[in-house]
C-alpha cells in the first residue's frame, strides 16, 4: 500500500508540474476570480483573522464592480466569480445589484457566494431567484443547526432547482483551517504539490475592496498588490512581470522567500478542475 501511495504521489506531482510549467509565465487567463466587495463580516469565527484583527469596514463601489465586469466582458471571461474572499458578502447592501449586473453582462460565468447565512432572508432569496446566471451559495452554519433549519424553511417555498444551488453545511467554531498567510490559526498540516506546493497564483485572481489585485485569497491585509483595476487592465496585471516572477519563484520551490507565502499553509483548492481542464476562462 505504501509503495502504491508513493507511486501515486509521484505521478500526481509530475502531472501537476507539467501543468504548472505551462502557466508560469501567465500566458493565459485566470479561471477563478474573487472580488471582496466588502471587508465586513458579522461573525468573529475563532479560526478566521476577522476574530483577532478585524479590518476597517470598506465597501466596493458599484462603479468599481462595473469596471471589473466590463473588462471581463471584453475578455470573454466564462469562469467562476466569487463575491467572497475573507468577508460576508451579504454585509454589502448592494450585493444583489452586483450579482444582477454579473448575471446580465456575463451569463456564461458561474457566480459563487460563501456566507454564514445569518443575513439571508426572503428578500435576498427573491433577489437570488431572479438571477439567470448559474450560482452556488455555500452556507456555513456555526449555530448548531439553527440557521440551517431557518434557511431550510425559507427555501422550501422555492422550486427544487433553486434549492439545489444552496450547499448547506454544519460547521464548528472549533475548526482549524489555513493560516491565511499567518493571519489566522493553522491546522498545522501542510499539503504539498511537488516542490512549489501552492498553485493559487496560477489560476485565481483576487481583488480587494480598493481595487487592488492582491496575491491571493490569503492576503488578508492586501500586503502584496500587483496593480489596481483603476489604473491597469486585469489581463495586463495578470501577465505583468511582477506576477510572473512570483510564479517563477514558487515554481523553483522558493516559497519561503516570499514573506506572505512563508507564513501560509494553503495549497491549491480547485486543483482537480485545473488539471483536467474542466473549467477554464
């Protein structure tokens, strides 16, 4: 069994390395995009940096979201767009407007919400029901099942297809997740994918509330910005020399030389999709 596991890991790592080698220079486009429409969250989960070091509340403007969307339209983007990074998306009073804009302008995109569910009411559900773009709303319940029960009751009044878009998960405040670049507690376990072991900068872009294109979803305080949507095009930022050099550094196995990465234990959510090519921009 151990020999089989080692052979499997060797094959996986070789396959990943070949795939990553094609993307070191950023010649193509990201297929996952995180837009932190607000820095706010109404929870203080112990495993999240919001619990120990909450940021000043900031809210992305409609004009900023429109600018992002128009660039994505020009790029014919058809990947995933998440309105969550390290935040509660429904804290933004215009969240549904943003979702509607994306639905109208980018009908081939997949929209995603990660939420604790506490702010979702019938008004929000009615708004989401009017969105034509496929979306997934993952609801993480930390109330011992109370929010799941409440939302389940609200969702029962909608059609089965709409209900299927909601992933209801019962979670615990005792969980230990990723360190998020050293800003949060760690599960103290590393997942490695070859000697570069983090693939997020190869297929995902994250944008902060101020328009900064940041290193990744673990860059809680926007410590590493590669450009800003108000002064540069998304594609130019993605393919910039600075971003390419970061990918080269990770590919060479020098993760520890990148300050934020050296304190992080994240690896690469979404890797199987990326390897198989089942999701692309």
